[in-house]
């Protein structure tokens, strides 16, 4: 029985189909013995099975639940023994067979469940791998599209906008030339991959503060900014204080010009760590 279970460990039906032909061989009158196993609604009959009055049965349990039975039948009458024509030892053997079938069923079903879980895991893993591959393709396409957009923007700036600025420069008064230089610098940086990082920090600033940040980042001093904007130096100093507060660098030994330049050059958190 153990060898049969090992041979058919993946299928309870195959195990019972093989077992039902072996059971009659263990009875005293095997020449007239046949067997039937009913398990979870399936019926398995041995060779030359025939239903007669000379029979004995034992229930099969899965835990506490009855799920079938094992029956031995003599197709011809034999002398009376302990239980009709059957011996007491044969009753014990039949009970043992029924019990073993229940125990083996638990093991086989657990194995089948494990195999099914593994199969599902493999399917899900394959689906995840395919989804990841598709996502990588999508992300790659997005990066390529962004690169193409940056290249087109840079081409338009270089070929269209910059020549116009160069042509306008001679007509601009000296006190406004700094604006032209700042504009050129910003246009050159507009396609930088770090611009979006700087813009994310600028979201908390007002338009005037963003304008002043650009001037500070390009090296203009407070008096120069005040002159270009037509305001007092104290007004620019207040703007600088507001900018430092909104960028969370108040009361820290961090140069504002260096910090603003770092937004386009690297991760500004590195600068913060160095100054702690």
C-alpha cells in the first residue's frame, strides 16, 4: 500500500484505482473476493466485481468527516467465520485500510494543494516579469520622447531665439544688459535634466521671488538687483529672508547663491548635510 501511494503520490484517483485490485489478495478466500472503494463521490471497482450479500465495509474519514468506504465482497458463499464468512483479522485489516486511505488522502491533497500554489506562483511570477518588461519598455520610450523634446527645444533656442537676443543686445541700454545675460543663461539651462528639480523648489515662491532667485543665482549682488528692479536694497534683503525661509535654510550657514546654484548642479540636500 505504501509503495502504491508513493507511485501515485500526485493522484488520489490513480492510487485508489490500483489499490482496489490488491485488496482482495489479502483475504482468506481471495479466489472469490472482490472490492469496491467509494471516495468523495468516485467509485473504484476491482476486477470481476459483483454485489452479493457476503460483504463487509469500513468507512473512510478525512478528519472527522466521512468521505466514503471500502467494501470487500465474496461473490460465492464460503463457510461461516467470525463475521459471516470473514475472519476477525480481516475486519481489523479492512478498518486499517480505510484509515490508511484517509491518512494518505490528506497527504496527497496537501501535496496537490502545494503544487497548485507553486503553479499559481509561477504564473504570477511570469506575469509580473512580463509586466516589468513592458513597464521598462514604456519608461524607455518616455525617456526617449523626453530626450527628443529636450533636443528639439534646444535646437529651437539655439537656432531661433538666441540669434534674436544677439541681434537685440546692441539696442539694449547698459543698465538692462544684465537682464539679457540672465535670459540667455536661463534659456541655455532650460533643457537641463536638473531644471525640474529647481522648479520643484521654486513652487513655494512668488513670481517676484523666483525672478530675484534667478538674479542671485547668476551672481548679482543686492544693490544690482535693487537697481534693476527699481526698489531699495532693504526690499531685496526682505525678499532674500523670505526665500531662505521658504527654502528651509533659515539660520543655517549656507550661502544663498551657492544653494540656488546647487539646485541645478546636484542634490541640494548634500549641501545641507555638509553645513550641519
